């Protein structure tokens, strides 16, 4: 029976069945999310990337559940215990917990106490106890004393072990305990002797909170501390007594000696089997929710970093600052190619400021430097002060650039392959310079987890994190577009429909045959077939080519429409792009068809207005307070300029020009209530903050943005 996933997904994410079915068809045909969102609006009803991604995730989830159902069905059938009722139940449910509950009694078990008791022939005694119709057990238990069972007490215990397993596998019982865990409490205590080592988790040394109210970052912090061996963590129902009373009611028939034993077996089942099992289940669900929350923060931060304003193509002097080892200098041309490198020592212990000044002035003049990019790591602030006090032969802009992840890149195989003759410091300086020119093109070379944004990246589900971050990078790359004649293979790999293998082929073809002159020439690249061309062509740009549309987001499949527009106006495509008045004369409804609607036509008109436009903002220069260099320079109440370096659920971190970043707690970000810091702040945003408190011992700075006009 073919499963109608579109209806299931529609019920779960509230998008129409028709839109979902069309989207699934596109996804299954090999179309990517950016392509569907940009070029198939008529088919999806204008769904955006987030909605299409939700459909894809939901489809994969339901397919995974169906795969598990099939496994369970086959396993029970193999055991010879598959009934029509079980088949019907498996077919009708999409609840993972219910599927596992159905499977549990039939699951192959390791050697358990209950399994050993069955082997010893004690199952009939367990049934006698459950019947609860005996007033004495002496004669009954004695009849089971044989072989491995030495005493009546051993027989009784074995029977209770079997009952405990039955209780733990009973669906009604498990659902009852699940309901009790809906009011669960999460608690943690510090492991003796770990207080100093786990000082950063001090808030959780004696912690207790209703699980449903526990914020995601708290859950992740507690679990991280548990993994590190700092805390003991437990989840229990708020009222265990009423939870057990509910279980007693399921099995109680009458008060007698049998019931006493059954009750003891229920207690054992709850403590030894049920509570740990449901606790793990509940923790898994809340951990997943916390992971998803944290990953949303990662995605938001990463997107803002990747789409940070680029300086653009100009000549840049990149500086990787340092004290003892000096400042590594690299001169880059407008394409980011390394022209020259050397080292200066303007800081202690050498203090060669005069020589360094002359060298910088010489390099700026010799290589026509337009801008200087300074890494914000060790000696970054001191280097910025040194550089800004130098006189230059022409206007030179100075920028401080985040170094997060630069060391990862400089030590990578990719960097070694590009600069085999240079050490990591030179490669790091190149990365810093290129980040200023085009953050997106440079950051795609680094594992997103190493860029230094978000929270608890090592605690969340790594597969889900990687998938989400890779998808975010892909989205950003395709929203900006890529110059096919200058892009690295790492950047090209994120273009819709390309991937690492085709990216390498594109670069190899470009090297052997020279720059691409038209988009259609991409079809000559080995293994880049019609489907790949369909997916990637609209996102690849060719500047200065023979066809101006090749430098726009207009897809080649829609070129005939643009040519027809130009023909109808008795002008060229170039005229149509250049003259806004000509475009205003067009009646777009004339160009509509079964496959091309108004959304696509409007997109085409937007592109003709600004072909190849970059959606990113313009970069702005920034300066820290010149009187603040260390913690000792800070005073309560000071208002300072800063740059947002990280955003979490509980606030944002701001660089105010010293080694330590300060924290603006969510309650101090705005004069109005906000539930998410991202409502107000964004990555690398320039802000003004007030010093609330400085803890020099722990090197912590509390900041506020309240009452300050930004």
C-alpha cells in the first residue's frame, strides 16, 4: 500500500496537501531547496526555504518511522506472533513510542532476571500471584522448588521478577507513567570533589525545576555538566506516590498475600525498569527540543555571519597580530591572491615601532592597498591602535575582523594545498584579509561549528547540527550568487546541484579552458548534465559575458521570455535592463503560461532592475573607545561602543575592545520585554552598552543596552 505522506505532513505542519505533494515531487526528482524556493514558486504556491525544509524534514521523519514499523512487523512475524490486530495497530500509528511499546514484549532480550526465572519454570507461579486468589503461598511456592530453584523464597522472587517485566512491558502501565512524567522535575547536584573543576556550572550544583518550564540552554548546560562528570542529574515525576497508586489500581484485585507480592513486584518494576526507561524517553524528547532550540540559534547567527557586509574587490593588507612572534602581514590583490608577506614587531618585547611604521607605509604605497584587515585575537587591539596612528599616502580604511575559525582554516589540508610554502600564520593572515573582502567566500572553507557562534555545539545532536548548518550555508551561498570565474571549489560546492565533485570539475575546466563566457558553456564541464545545469545555472554568475542575463538570477530557462519582452518593445535585452521606463511599459500578464505565473515574472522584473545585485548590506567602519584596553579601565556606568560577537537564548556577548567579551543578559537588551535576543540584536551589529558590573576575579563583565539610543 502506497503511503500518502503529503496528507500526514499537511496535518503536522499546516501547509496544504497540494503544495506538499508538489514539493515532494520536486524533491524526489532531485531538486534542491534553494532551486525550488527560487524557481518553482508556481508549483509550490510560493513556499519559502524554511517551509520547504520543514516538508523535507517531515518527509524524512515519516519515512524513518515507516521503516521502523516495517522492521518491527517483520521481527514479530519472524517470531511467529504477528496477528491481524498487531498489523492493524502498526499500520494506524505514527507514534514512535507506541511502535516501541508494541514491539517491547516480542523484543529479543539479553539474559535478565525474568528470563532466568522463566527458564527455571516459574512463569506459572507468576500467573498464580497475579490471579490473587490464594490466602497462603507456602504449598504453592514449595512445589516450584526443584533444579536451580533451591527454596520457596527463591521461587517467589523469580515469579516477582517475571511480573516486574510484564508490568514494565504493559502499554497501559507505560502510558500511565508517561502521563505522570508530564509533570516531571529535573534536578541536579554536584559530585563531591568536583566543585572547583565545575565552577562554571555553579548555578546547577543544587538545582531543581519543573522540566516543562526549564529553558533549553539550562537543559543543555546540565547535560553537558553530567557528561563532564560534574553533576548527577535526575528526572522524576512531581508526585511519585500518585504515579505508583495509578499502577496499583491496574493490577489490584483483592487484598491478600498474593497482592502483597504483586505490589512489591510493581514497586520493583517501577524503580528498576519503568522509571529509568520513561526517564530516558522523556529526557530524549526534551533533549531533542533543546537541541532544536540551540540549533536555531546557531542557524540565525551563522546566517548573519555568512551574509555580513563584504568590502568587495579591492587590495587588502591582512594582519594576523602577535606580540613575541610579531604581526604577520600579507598583501592581497583584488581577487584575494597573495602578492607579498612579511613580519613586523611593533609591540613588546621588540618594540620596533619605527621600522614597522615605515614597512606598513611602504607596503601600502607599493601594492596600492585600499583597506587593512586586522584580526581581533591576541594583540589585535594594540595593533589597531598602532595602524590607525600611521599616516598613509592615500585614504586607507581600517577594519577589525573576527578571527574565529581562522586557525582551523590555516592548519587545514585545504590551506596547505593552496599555500604549501607558507606557515600557518601567513595562511591565517590571508584568511583574515579575505574575510574582509568577502566573508561568505572565506567562511565556507571552515567547518561551521568552528566559527564560534551559538551555544553548546558539542552537546547537541551532531548529525542534526551538521545537516542544519550545511543547509544554512547552502541557502546563503545561493541567495548571494557565485561568480563562476573567480569562486573557489569550496564555495562552488555549496551551489545548488553542484557538490564537491562537480565543483572540482568546474575549477579544472576553468583552469584548462579559461574563464566561462556563457552559462551554457557549463554544459561542457565533465559530468555536469542537464539536471545539474537546471539546478545550478541560475545561481552562477558570469560577469562581462556576451549575455547580460548570465550575470543575473534570471534562469536560462526563462531567457526566451526576456527576449520576447525586448522584441515586443522593439529594443535589445541590454536596453531593457538599462531603461526603467521601458520595463514599465510591459504588461506582464501577456507572458503568463501554465508554467510561468506572476511570481516568476515579478522576480524577472526585479532582476532586470538590478541584475546580479548583492543582497548584503554595505560594510561600515567601527572604532572602540580609545581609553579602554583592559578590565582595569572599566568603571560601572561607562557607556562604550561594542560589536555583538555571539547570540544565545539567554543574551548576547559584546566585544568592547578588550580581551574579555561582556554579556548583555536578555533582560538588559531592551526596555521592552523580549523572548529572544535575536529580536533586537544581530551578529557583528555595532551597539552601545553600559557597564553594569565588572568581576575581575572571574573576568566577567555584565552589560546593559537598556535606556541607550542605538
